[in-house]
C-alpha cells in the first residue's frame, strides 16, 4: 500500500516537473519583455531606418548623424516601451553634436519578430554593422549605452570588443537575480517567496542576460550608474557589478527613479566628453 502511494506521488511529481519545463519557455517572455508596438511621432529630425538581422528579422532604428567627427551613441532601451519613449535622450546628446542611434529590439515598436535573449543580441549586432559598414565608423567612434535590460544587451557585445566607451544605467546582475527580487516583493509569506525563488532560479537555461559573468571582460572605459530610489532594480546590483570591474566608474544618485533618466544625462555627457 505504501509503495503504491509513493509511486503515485512520484508520478505526480514527474508530471509536474515535465509540465514546468514545457510551459516555462512560453511563460517567461511575458514576464521579461513588455514591448509596446505603437510609436509616438518623432518631433526630431531623426532618420527612420529598417535593418535586417543575421536571422532575417527586420528591425527599426532612429538615427541622427554625428557632427564635427564626434562619436555616435548606440542606445539600447529597457524591457518596456519602444524607441519613441527616448526622444529626450536623443535630443540631449544630438544637440551636443553626438550621433545617436536608438535601437528597437524585435517585437518592439515597428520591429518585426518576437523578443528573446539571442534575438536581442542579433539586433544589436545588426545596428553595429550599420554603423560600421554604412556609416564607416570604427569601434573607437562608437559609444554603447544600455539602460536596464539594455545594459545586458550592451554587456554582451562590450565583453567581446573594445569601444570608445560603455555606459550601463540602472541595470541588473542577471535576469534571474532581478526576477527573484522583483517578483519576490509580491509574496506575502515565506513559502510563496521560496516558490518564486525556485521558479526563477531554474529559468537560467532559457533567458539569462548574465551581466555578472561579462562585466569583468569589458575593457572599454566604463560608467555604471544607478539611482538609490530605483523601484524596479535595486541599487545594490550596480554596486556588485562595479566590484567585478575595478576600472569601472560608479555614479550613484540619491534622487531619481528607474524609468526617469533625467537624473543621469548630465553625468553621462560629462563622462563622454572626457573620453
């Protein structure tokens, strides 16, 4: 009798484990990505360009050329919205003569496809190829700037090649840590927190975005920035990343919020102008 009960429990556990790994790839994207398809109309003189990635996905970028041979900033945004949410950033840097390329990942804005970690890496590669091949820019004329999720997209490329400079704003150590932190806040009791932690600790094989394993490999001049009041990604994550790359400059603001970058633009300009 006991053997039958044990066997029955074992079968149910196996079923639940198999079900978990079957549904995880379908559930995770909605937890990580928050694309908005509709763009607000640009009020700036930005070129509206479509690029094709190595896996044949058409993505949309907004671009303004640099003046007086100044560097160009390749900007990767966070997990929500689209490039039309960052016109203020493009305006600030382009008004100083810097080129700016705002990248909409696959599935965001007017870009085709569905977002994924490998897909987003293909997207930034396509943007870099445009700047190198079409605009004839060298890596020493390109600044990579990643905000939140965009920091992980930038880290992937910056850990392999040297650029004029790299900026990581309000980013995380890895997506697993961030998911445990963010969704753990919703739990009302210890048991639920434990379940949430177990769920996200096993998602590493699907979506990782592991800044922790890449940050030390970034050889470019590096600025890591975070605001203490950040309500989505804890400032401790930027402290942790900075420790892993002793050459990084760390800027911590006492004011600000995760989705408002105005607390940082002045410091970013100062950092860029020093390079």
